[in-house]
C-alpha cells in the first residue's frame, strides 16, 4: 500500500508567549493559518516487517528516529494497537528548513493521516490530533488546518472562520533562529506585558483583511530584534502590504496583500536577494491525498 499526501505549511498571524509551566514547556497564545506551500509525503506500508525508514530531499533534515515523521508513525501504532508494519516515508520538501512554518509538524500530520487512511483505522480528526500531540505541539493544528486560535502549549485549539481572502508573500532569509534561544530570551524578559489576539480574531471574524494584517504581532520577532527582518518588512510595506511580520520563532517573514500586482511587485523587489520567496494563499485544510507530483509545476 502506498499514498502520497500534500501537507501545508502554517503561518502565525499572532503569537505571544504568556508564561512557562513547571515542566519547562512554554505557554503561548497564537493565531495560526495553513497556506498553499506543501510538502509531499509518500507513505508506503508492507505487512512483512516492522521497521520505519525516512528519506528526504532536503539534506538538512535528519532521517533518523528523531524525525517527526518517524515519531508520528511510532505513535500511530502505539495509539491504535495495530500490529507494527514496515513503513517507508519519503518526504519531498518544499517548506524550507528552519523557517518557523511547521515543516516538520506538517510532515508528521501527513504520516498520521496516511496511515489512518491506508490501514482503515477509522480515527476521527480529533483522535488523529490526539496522536499528533504526542509528537509535537504544532502537529494537532497541522492535522486540522485552516484558521485557529491556539493556547496552552499550542494544543488547545479554537476554530475561527476562514481567513479573509488575500495574497501572501513569504521569504525565508538565509539564516535560522534557534527556538530554544528565543524562548530563553523570553524568560529573561518576563511575562508581564502580555498582548491579546482579540483585534486579529475580530478582524478575521469580520472578514477585514486590512485590520487583520495591521494588528498582527509576534513576540519572537520583538525579542530577536534582527535588522534584516525589519528590512524585509519595510520593503513589503513599501510595495503595498497591509502588514508584515515574522512567523513562529523565525526566520520566515511574510506580508499580507489584497492586490496580486502589489504582491508581485514585492516579490520582484526582493527576489535578487532571496532564493526562498513564495506567493501564497490561505487554505482551509490540513493534509490531503494527492496524485504524486500534482504540485510540482506550481511550487518548483
């Protein structure tokens, strides 16, 4: 048995760090959105054997038992009680590494989705998300996809109406930001000045893309203070973006446009400096089964 799944990247429209639990996990309040940049994850299953193997087109991604896709397969069999089988996972990466776009989490979501379908486990979306939580905090959201407010460690999810239609320009600069170090900086600053996502949520509920974009916020961006991030944002705004911020712990920066021509102007302005630049749309879903290669002409 074999299945190929397209699993979308995510962006954070709002992200604040609200505290830290005694076990070391940080608490957040975030609004997340899946977007039209996909990894293709091909999962094959053979009843003969019980091993898991992972391969990936991006040499930066470790293909060991620490890979989130590998862990997702393990947690699936543990949760369902289905006898372990030989599982092969091939990941065709389009979501850049170290981008803050949940590339690893969405690959894990794709594996859980594919195994549930192929092995006819009959799991609901909620049950698949429960498995995902055992893999990583972003995986449950990646299972559902769409537009959601997430609290706790990122696993308490509240669905929102679909994000207003818009065009998104996203750029992954040629550097990564350590999530661990970013959280350490947040611990040093403290959690007295906590912001609310209400303005972003209200704008989404009212279908107001301008208000949504202008109220976007990311605490990680604020505490990292990277000049290059600010430069990218300024170019996007000069080209007509209603708002621009960094996503996750970085380093991807994205801008929100309501005009395709202005979005293209932004891309043209920045394309000579950055190789990883994407024009995207919000999508209302998580992993979807595809025919192999269906997205190749769009995203390569």
